[in-house]
């Protein structure tokens, strides 16, 4: 939102950058901002020129920023100048150059339901928004910490923090490489909104240079830092256009506000799984076997077992329409998968229709030894349950990968939801 501190910050950063780059501002204006467009000038043309020619894009993010179509259009127009633009399996942009993301508000402004950063759209998830701190300058470290906690708005005019941050930002912008111009003229009337566009399909078809842009390759889960969630469901979903070797297909999580054919209940579940994974610093892969509802346990177990053997966290998410049921065809197959000793990890059953009750008694009655838990329907409770399950699964994967020496005392691993990280 407009305010005196934002205008002050823009002017001060421009002045600092001019000092660092040896430029006389009386001859050359370095920055583009909508408040500089004169009353009689074409707003679209002026901003489009800046997006086409300026070296850096500084996104001052707030929860409102993500809801404003023009902000999304500006961001989309600029990032498409990055020659290596791509998308990862979780919908985060990769290969983005010269984009600086700054938080204007305190860190709690970007949290929802107690989950940090959950209001930040998936596309920005891999863009660092806090300056690096090498620990070699105490004043700089304190300035970065104030920014991280309070946001940039509460750093403007507060010295020495403000000056330290301006130096960091100016140095970063000065040292950026020159980007190529966009492929064709930027037009706000037709520009996509970065926060409501289907980037996975868009980048798969056309990139910043007008040709295909390769996806991140290979998309591979990493030991103890990724979680692969295999879904057993009859609900419709969209397959992500990314080939992987650890699953038959990946499930694409729909972007907020985008039209999609995916089942609403499944879409909400995918979002909660991602939020819980990010909160536990896990890269999330929504996966499925072929067929999604296995006719025999072998196809899915053969996907789960190699991941477990490599220390990668796995979980099975089972639609209650399939299991637990009345021991029908799908029900029997799922139960054989749950009895397998070839993979580690929990099985989770979403209570999407409030029909899953007394699951613990059923598990005990059927003699299942695997951890099976119900995911409650309210999103906040479901995220908390998922986080707890992910922490337990990561602990199990760690225990399986660490073989203590004979006679060595085993160190107990923590359980429960992990503490928020700094």
C-alpha cells in the first residue's frame, strides 16, 4: 500500500545505488516506479519500458501484493527475461535472474494458521528474500535480523540498520548481470498474472526466449530433505508434465484462483500436504503409481521400497472411499500394501467426508503394524497432523539409515512437530 516510507525507501535505494555505481542522478534516473509516471503520460508504456530495460526487479511483498493483478503482471513480465526460466515439481520458479524479493511487513504477516510463510505463493518459494549474512560484521548481522523479524517498513530511517541494508541491496543490484530484452513488446493488457497463471503448462510450452524451456532435471527427491506422498484415490487430478524415475506420474497442485478440473477436496489436501512439508523444510512430491488404484500391491510397493532404502521420506495417502472399507477388491489390495515390510513411512487417511471413525480399532483388529492415522478435515488441524507424521517418518528414515556400532548407545531421536526454524 502507498505510504511515505515506501517512497522514502525507493529514493534512498536509488541514491545509494547511484553512489555505488558512480552515476549522476541529475543526468540519469535509475529506477522505475508508478508514482513517477506523469499525469499526462501513458502509464502502461512507461512501466513496460522499465520492465523491458531495467536490470533488476525489486518486489516489495505483502499479502495484498499477491492479490493485485498489476503486481502479478509486472512480475511475470520481468521473470520471462530470464533465459533459463523453469519450474520445479512443487510449482516454484527456478532459473530466475535479477529478482529481489523484500518483505515489507513483520514475519507474522506472511503466516496463516501458525504456519510460517504459508501466504507466500508457490512460485516464489525458492527465491531468497533475506540478505545473506557471513557473520563478519556485527552491525550488519543486527540489521539483517531486524529486517527478518520486523520487515523493511520498520527498518526505514532506523540507523544504523537502514544504512547497512541499503548498502547490501545496492551492492547486490550493481553486481547483477545485464538481462536480455523480452521476446516482443510487453503489453499489460495481455500479460499473465504471475500469481494466477498455470506456470507448469505455460513454461512447458514456451519460455522467455520464445522456445521450450527445460524443466529442472532430474526432479529427484533427496535423503531426509524430501517427502514423496503417493496418493491412492479415484478422484480426478491433473498430471504434472514432468517425467521422473521414482513414480509413474506426479500430480500437479492447482494454482490459487486458476480454473482446474481437479477434485476440490483433493486440491485442498494437496495444498495442506505442501504447507506441512514446507513447514518441516521438506520438498514435497505429490506422486501416483500406474494404475493409481493398484490391481495388485506389487506396482506401488516397488515404487515405495527403493525410496525407503535410500532414506527418502515416504507416505501413503489413501482415499477413504477405497480403504478402510468392507474388504472389497481395492480394500484388500491396499491392506496388502500396508502389511509390506519393504518400505517405511506412515499411511494417512483423510477424513474428507467425516466417515473415517475408530480407525485405530480397525487397524488393531486387522493386525496391521504400520502407523495409520486419520487426517482431520479442518485445514489447520490437518496441517498439524501432517507435520507430526512427517517428523515421525523422517525420524524413522534416519534410524533406518544409521547403523550404530556394536554395543554403542542409541541416541533417541526427537518426535513431534518440529520447532519453527530461524
